[in-house]
C-alpha cells in the first residue's frame, strides 16, 4: 500500500512540475526591441516587416533573415530559425517570439497577422438594410 502512495505522489509531482515549466515557457510577454534587449529573456515583439530592407533565406544555416520595425519605430535585424512564414508578404503586422543575442533578435517563431477577409464596407452594409 505504501509503495502505491509513493509512486502516485511522484507521478503527481512530476505532472505539476511539467505543467509549471510548460506554462512559464508559453507565458511570454509583449514588449518592444529596446526593452527586449534589456530583459535578455524570451519575449514577443509586435511590429511590421521592413520591405525596403534586404531579406533572405540562408540555406547553409536554415535561417530566414529580415528587418522589422516595432511599435516604437525601432528597427532591428531578425533571424528566424527556419523558413519564411506563410503569408509573410501580405501580412501588415507580424509578431516575433525570441530573444536578443549578438546584436540581433533571434526568433524561434514569427506569427503573421493578416487582414481579415471578413472586414467589409460599412456603408455597403447600411445601404443593403
């Protein structure tokens, strides 16, 4: 009977630790590039892709490199581990998750914020009523 209680307690503690670690990893705050550089931890930076600056995929390293401007108009080089995200060219806004290292923002993930196809013309809706 005691062995079952001990094993059950160990399993419960393991799940609690795993849940806490998973929560801390997914709980990433939004910030700008200046604050992200000071914090030195994984953050999310919302902004837009600078289309007029160079962007490229480096096949040797498997990294997509581009420039991004945050909501405070601060520009930074972003290095994404992996290829260019879907809908990258048409996205008005993007969110980069990562941290600063060696003078650049290294992103583990880039989310594209695409305009909604459901946004309509309000005056057209009023006329139809």
